[in-house]
């Protein structure tokens, strides 16, 4: 007789599922776990409480127990928590979804709104970066000596300078040809003499600075090798 009652109870528990179609059947434990925090209505086999409505506090798959908080009788009292076995639940109905975190009422798995990408600004930044790289590359001349490149870099710190082949062109008016001395400066037609004199002075100052730097360079002294006497020994 007791076995028959247990079989009937198990039969009821096995069909205790939420209101879902036959093709979407899930276990009661999984359905309750996904509804934690939601407001639900339970249909139970308990004679004292056949129907219960409240907020699902937890659903434990280890102890097979659920806790539901029913509404308080008055605003000044705390809600009542009921603990009941999952096997006593015949089915449940979802009344309202659990509140979203931080108070944002966004549906689950919602996709955030896409914003327009400022393609014009991105292209402008890319073009500016490419222009800077090209300018930096144009200021290096692989066909001249290191001294000529150093001279170019020194002049460009104070005057607009660019390469014209292997000639250094200053202010687009004075060309400095190899071997890049002050007397190697050539002014174009109509260039004032003061401009040519200024460029020559800058070149002379840069080359003087190079010479001073070379003099300050300390060359390690090589110790003298003592002479080796290779003649015959006395008395030998």
C-alpha cells in the first residue's frame, strides 16, 4: 500500500513542469533555477497550501528544496519565507521576470544599440599618420655619407630643409652641394645675399660643431709594446 502511494507521488513529481509545450519540456529543477528572483505561482500537493504565490528566493538541486518569499500582510512586516520540497510542486506559472541588475530594465540577452563609427575622422587620422611617415622617410638620404646626413639634420632644426637628389635645399632657395661646406652653397636667381650668407653661416657652425665633437672623442691609448732583444746573449 505504501509502495503504491510512493509511486503515485513520484508520478505527480515527474509531470511537475512549467506551462511549456511538449517540444520544449525541461526538468522542473532546471526551470526553477532559471526563474530565481522572479515572481511565480506554485501549484503544490500540500493540502495546507495548494497554491502559493511569491518571489522565488532559491532552488537547490542538492537538497531538492525551494524557498519562496510571499508578500507581507502589512507594509511594516517582512515577507514570509517558505521552504518546500521540489517533489511537492506540480507546476508553476511565471508572473513577472526577475528585475535586471542595477535597476536597468533591459531584456535578457539584449543586444546593445550600435553607434555610428566616425569613418571620416579615422581616415583623416590614418592619412595624417601616413603623411608623417612619408615626411620622416624623405628626410633620410641613403645615398650620402653620415656626415652629410648629420649636416642636414642639424640645419633642419633651425631652417626649412629638404633633399633635392643629393643636394641639401634650404628654404627652397639655397642649395648645398657636395662636399657640403660653406663655400659649396649656391643661391638661386633673385635670392638676397643675406639669405645666402645666413645659410653659409649655419653650415660653418654645424661643421665646426662636428669638429669639436670629434676632438672631444677620447681615443683609448694603446700601451706600448716593449722591445724584444733578439741578439746573441753575452758569453754565449
